C-alpha cells in the first residue's frame, strides 16, 4: 500500500514539474540566456512531453493500484 502511494505521489510531482517547465519554457527567451542554459532549454523542450506522459502514466498506475488493492 505504501509503495502504491509513493508511485502516485511521484506521478503527481512529475506532472507538477512538467507543468512548471511548460510555463518556464514559454516565459524564458533562449536569446536572453547564456549558451550553457540554451542547451538545457533545448533538452527540456525536446523531452518535456515524454516526462509529462510518463508522469501521468506513473500517477494513474499508482492510483489504480491504490483503488484495486
């Protein structure tokens, strides 16, 4: 039971993180930051959808586990 709760919480935290990244990526202009930050911005822009989907699946699996067990 505790493991399912942890899985659900990690999924929820991942969704919050991905949502904040969406906001940050819209606010920050890549031309206004140093070069080493641009690399990170490009990485997040490429991987944020996968993080969001993975977090949603993880959270749903944890909640389903809590409901079924």
